[in-house]
């Protein structure tokens, strides 16, 4: 499928986002994000999102991984 150029996997159980971007017919660029201070950047998708923004309303089972409440 030549038009398929990117996909993003976002975990709901832990802080983890994986991105795959097609650079050529047989070459993909892989990147994994797992820190809240990281920014997911994609010129292909025309987006820039902080991991903290992606996970801002998620409450993980372990309290140590939950995001602090905003005042």
C-alpha cells in the first residue's frame, strides 16, 4: 500500500508512544517515546505534541506513573 506512510501506536497502560514513518518503499524510521518531557514531532503529519499532553487525562494503575493534577 504505497499511500500508507505513517502510523503511531499509543499505549494506554504505560507512557509509551511508537512511531513508524516510511522513508522509501522498503525503509521505515522507527522512534519510541517514553518520557513525559519528550515531544512527538512529525513533519509528515504536521504535528508536534508533548507526551505530557497526550497522557494528561490518563490515570495509570501505579500511582508513581500518574500525572500530577493541574491546578
